[in-house]
C-alpha cells in the first residue's frame, strides 16, 4: 500500500529534524544490525538501536518518541565505531532525546523519588538523569 502525501511529509519532516540536530542521515542505514549487536545496553532496551533507526527511516514519529533506546543509550560509541556506513548513531539517539524534550514533558519527577532511592543513587547519576530526562 503506497504512502499518502501526508505520511510522506511527516516522514521527511522527522528525518530532516533528526538530520538538523544530529548531522546524521538516517536513510544511510541499511539495517545490518551491527549497532544492536555492539550495544552494551541492548539487554535493557525494548527497542534495539537497529529498530530505532528503522522507525526513524519510516518516519514513525509516535513509536519513535515512545521507544526507550534513546534514553537507555550510554553514548559509549560502540555502534559508531562498528557501523559500516559511518553513521554516528549516538548522535541520532541524542537528537531523538532532544526532539522529545522539546515537547516539554519531563521524563523524571523528583517528587516521585523516594528518599531511600535518592540516597542510594550516585550524585553523578542524578545530575545525568536530570540533564537527560528533563526539559
């Protein structure tokens, strides 16, 4: 079934937004799966890096912004080093976080954390979480 004009526009608009923020063209990805195989966080994510790239290529904005990989990505650059197409996937993940954060919906709420949780977390994890997960 061919895409209608509106779907094509949304897809292209999302890809352009990702490219504008990250400098990376997600359409270069040919879905080899090397990024997912290299990712040390792949056992913690519901949506793997390859699947995230596929959603970006297809312009599935709602599914893409709901997936967890951009938030789980440790930006270790293993995917970048091993990508045969030279795509900086970590930058794409950062761009996806930025797009989501620009919606001004916080992903972490300090008042919802229990005092015991706060005491157990390293300070750097707290700072990193707030930088990454709040607008």
